[in-house]
């Protein structure tokens, strides 16, 4: 028997992904005039769904795209994609563009309906996630509104490709001598037992995973601060982590060929990685 095609969501219908079609005049295709979210799912249950829906709402508002769905409707789309694709440990991708116009004009068209697309991708088995990764540093040459989770991601594509070519998992981006974030992740460091994250602002994407990490750290008494991280502090840090919906908390043990700390995952990561795993849906302490 032929294997069933993955099921996608497009504008109100669940369809085999190969049957999902949009107009070539869709502004997401022509301009990258769209936003997206990636929601991790463990044991068929989405993790941090409320936080992801809040962020997609903020991104839509920043692009002046009317949110096409209520939170309950978004949740039904997410659960529908999970159920129709067999559940398990997956990631749900949601994308909303401004919609399809009758031509190509940079100015926002009047009265077009947003295009809403969703699909699932395989997420790496939590037990197989790397416990030590390499990173390189690169100049942050992206646009100035990285707080919007836009699909206009060619800079990030080039960053990730350069990191892969260098044998690294990701790049840590630097602007004016300070860390912004990773190519596809947030950056956190540990200095003398203190967990530090750059404050949110227009130059970084607010991280749903890093927010949970700060919460977990506070619950067990690990001191946390939000402040600028210079390149010098990054290179002197005892621990460096990259966090994201699919990376979880990934300890960086090598930056630009030089070890971080003693070159192995540190004790603060060991503690918080265990707490994070316990908080995943499907675990006894998960939510």
C-alpha cells in the first residue's frame, strides 16, 4: 500500500500537501510578505502553544495584517494537523501571508484575504538531540526588525549555510561588538553561575524557549539577568547555549574553534536541561 501523503492545511481545508496550491501572485511568494511560527509537539501535544500564538499575533500586527483567526481557531488548526498526521513528536509550521493580489505592487492592496498555510515536519527525537554543538560567529547583517517572525529569511538562509560549510550547527551573530542571537536560535550565557540573556528588542526575536528557560531557572533559584552581551563576554563565558523550539537547550562547547569553558556541557545546563525535559508535554511534570 502506498504511504499516505502528509496532510497540510490551506485556507480552511486539510489536504494532501502535494495538492495544496497558492496563487503565484500571493504576496508571501512575491515579497516574503508573511509571518510564521514553528510549534514543537511532544507526545501529540503542542508545547508553549499560547506563547507561540501570542507571538504570531504580534508579528501579524507589526506587518498590519489582520489576524485571520481567533486563538481557539488557531488551536483547532494545530490539533487538526497533529491528528491528521498521526501525532507523536513533530513540529507544526504555520504561515500567514497578506494574501494574493491581482498584480505586483509594493503598496498594501485593499481588501484581500490572508493566505493561511500549515504543515508538519519531523522533529528530532528528544533523546537524540546533541549534547554538545559547535558554533561560529558572524556579523549580523539582517534587517532591523528581527522581532517580527517574517518569512523574509534569505539572510538567515545564508547564515545557516555558512555555518554548515564551516562544520558548525549555527552561527552566533554580532552587531556593533555585541551578541544579538543565533541564525535560528536565541543565545544565553552563564557567568559564575548567573544565567544571562539579551533583553528583547527590535533586533532579536523574543524567544518562547528562552523565556521558559528563565522561568525554570527562577523556580530553582538560579540567578538570571537580562543585559547586553559583548563579544568579549561571549568568548569568556563559562557556558553558552542556543535555544529554540526545535533545538530545545543546546550547549555550545566550541566557538570559532575555541572551547567554551572546559569544552564540555556545564553544570547549569545539566540542571536546566533536565528541568526542561520534565516540562515537556507527555512527561509527568509536563504542561
